[in-house]
C-alpha cells in the first residue's frame, strides 16, 4: 500500500479522464469526487472502484459528455433525466439543484432518472450539510438482495443517506446500504482473506455466514433488520422510480458492468427559513455528548456518531497521504 498526496491523486485521475471524452472541468470535478471519497476512507467506492468506472465508460454504459436535463417541474420539486452520464457528476448536479430549490422554497427535491452508479452516496449528504442544509438521498441498484423469505436477488441494496449540518463541517452523515454489508465491503474483506465481524448473508447451503466470498458467490446478502430492511429496500426503490419516472430495480440489468438507468432522489432542507441554526447546532451537540457518554463494551472502541470516523480518516489522510493500492496507482501512471 502506498500513500500519495491529495493533489497528486486528483491530478492523476483528471489526466486519466480527459482522453476518455470529459471536458477538463468535468474531468476535474469527477476526479475531485473520487479523491474526496478515497481521502475520507471509503476506499471501496473511491479509487478502488475507479477501474470499474473506466470499464463502464469504455463499454458505453457511461456517456462522458452527457449532462442531466430538466423534464418537468412544479414549485420545489423537479424531475430530471440523467442521460446515462457519469453517475457522480449527475448526482452532484442534482443535489446542487435541490439545494438551490431549498434556498428559495425552504425545501427542494430532485428526482433523477436514467443515471449511473453515484459512487459514494454520502458525498451528496456532505455536499448539502457543508452548506448548512439537511439532506436525504437514495438510489436504487441492480437486483443484488433477496427479498426476505426468498433466495433469489430481486431487490437492490439501495443506499440511503441522511445528513445533518453542524458548525465547522462536523456534520452527522449516515450513509448505509440496505444490506448488512455493501458488496464493496464484502469484496474488501474477501481480498484480505478476513471474516466479517457479524453474519452478512447466506452460503450455498443456505446457512448464515461471516464468509464474504461465500456471500458474493450466492448473491444472498443479508438485509439490514432482516424483513425490515427488505421492506425498506422496496419502498426506496419505488419512491425513486415513481417520482423520477425511471426504472425500478427489477428493470435494471443484472451485470454490474452493464448496470445503468438507475433512479435516484435528492431532498434538501434549508432550516434558516424556520429557525436559528445556532439552536439546531446546540441540539445536535447535546445529543452527541449524550451518545459519547455511554459506557462502551470495548474501551478501545467508544461510541461514535455517523460521520465521526470519516472526519478522523480525512484528517489523517490529508496529513500522511491517501492510502492507495500500488497496482491501481501504477495503472494510472501508465494510462
């Protein structure tokens, strides 16, 4: 494992994207989003996913020149078509538009159809919270999660993001899939030859297991909260697909390198229209203080709020350099 500077990683990614059809500005933003994700310690959806992103550009799934277009609007809600452009750029533009609507109406909602994988969903929660707004966003995916009581992957693990702003960027950001472990996390554990801390799915014999490779093989990931996660996955899928006018999970290609046409929703809330942000910050600070006062089961792992580890890893990686896999870094240098 190597450590490289933020600037060097961002530049290497930008240089890789421009020859593939991205304008310099769009290549720079796309590279920044991948770099931020990696710097924040979400390696599975940052640089480690970049080779798959390049593959989807080269096989025609991702159109590097496409940008989202408005299809209909009423007040604070709008429907946009992603034109199967780069998923992280489409998502960033959609949250930016939701924020703009919220500045005017107090709340803004953008439903996005026909887009691609948004990479780290938490990115768009941080995007809103860093500007002082609350945010809710979610996406559907290809079928990769069995409905509870079935062995067939018919639902998506449909990530959900909730973001709460706090002063100085100490935001609370929850970024979670509907499976106990995302498939990126399963792959990372399997690559290290490690077992999961808790059961994450079923093996070929139908037994619940902590073996990530066995779960990847069966595609029988465990829904969070068992039947509750299964129900939540379905409802998120339908809300995104119905409001955007796009595809639902059962209509999406099952090959991960051909996964496209996703439906997403971005909701932003500007609290300054109804209350004092300082009062909101005090509420969050008191809640976090109470959480952190809880006696830990393991003294080496005290309770932490969603986003706290992200901030710690961001500071560490900016100071020491961002960890990158040597093989991927060398492939960037050759491209």
